[in-house]
């Protein structure tokens, strides 16, 4: 049996803002196909870690490596978000970021831009290559909207979607870049129980369908415990526990720092 490959690895990464250490010596290793949770109190540094893994912030020290779609291991500390997106890392944000004045389909189409194979001359002269590319883009948009069950809203403005469907659209946009690793920043935030359950099923579906490795931040502990195979707990910028959901529930340091009566 072949060994499961490491897709994304952070080794002792830290970041300092104005003399304040926001994250200190954080390490993690994500294996191909894993679904891992990162939890912790507000201000623990979870989103800061996501920002380093997705190129928004550059670590002050430490190293991040990523195995791209061609199985080439790269050091990505200083890569921009756009460069990492092309390599195969996509993310969503705690605060939904959509083009609200554009249709649902156009939001996904815009996210497909880095996969286009045409040049400006093809576009200008509407060449056969351009027409083939347009057809492929349409097919990809339709596929993603169908999988996320919002194809019936294809021509609606993104701003008119219910909150839960806006979350789905944001995930569809992330998937449009054909990622290898998907970072989900509080995907269940603001959702009611029915929407949260639909989201759980959808994440499990897209993980298998697209062969994704998923790392998620989430405050909904029931959601985290149901969906994650492994959980890391962060407090004051440091990992204080890591293990299976059942182990995390019973960990005294986690209960003290975060879970409390919810455990």
C-alpha cells in the first residue's frame, strides 16, 4: 500500500506585527484527502494562519511547503495569493466576498480566469480556439453550480441569494480554480441548523468529488466534531492539542481554554 502524500506543510512558522507575536512556531502537516479542523478562541490566531497559508501574509520565520498539481514540492512562503491559487491552494473568507452586482454564473466564470487558454487575439477575432474555450467555461460553470445545488439561481444577482446560498457560491468560486487544497474560514458562520447540515453534506461531497484536502476554521463545535477527521486546537498563537475529535473533546487543556461546558 502506497504512503499517503503530504500536500501542505507548515514548519515552525511565526508572524510578528509591530513587536506582537500573533502566531508562534506553528507546525502542521496535511495529508492528501484529509479533512482537518483548526479551532480555538477568538483572537487565537486561526485566520492569521490561514492568511499565511494562502499568501496574504508572509511568515516572519519558518517555512511552508506545498506539493502542487504536478507533485512538485515548493517552498511557498513568499508566494502571492494569485500565485498560490494557480498552484492549487484556494480559500474562502469569514466575511463572504462575492461580486454582488454580477450574476451567480458570472461570479464563477470570473474565478475560472486562471484556467483560460486563449490570448487577446483569440478574444478579439472570436477564433475557434476562443469559442471552444467559452464552451468549456460554460460547462464548468454549470457543473459547479449543479454540484452545489444552486444551478436554478444561475442568472440571479449574487446579492439576491439567501445567506446559505451565498456561502455555497463562494465555495463554488474557490472550486473553480481547480484546487488541491481548500481552506474554509468559518463556512458555517451565520447559518441555521438546516443550512449547517446541508453545508456538512456538501463539503463531504466536494471533498470526494474533487479529491480535495480540506482545512477548516469553525466555531460550531457540533459541526467540527461531525465532519473533521483530525482537529488542531490553537490558543494564543500556539497549538495546545491535536488529535481525533473524541480525544479533543476529553482533553483537559482544550476544555479549559475553549470548549468548557460545550464539550
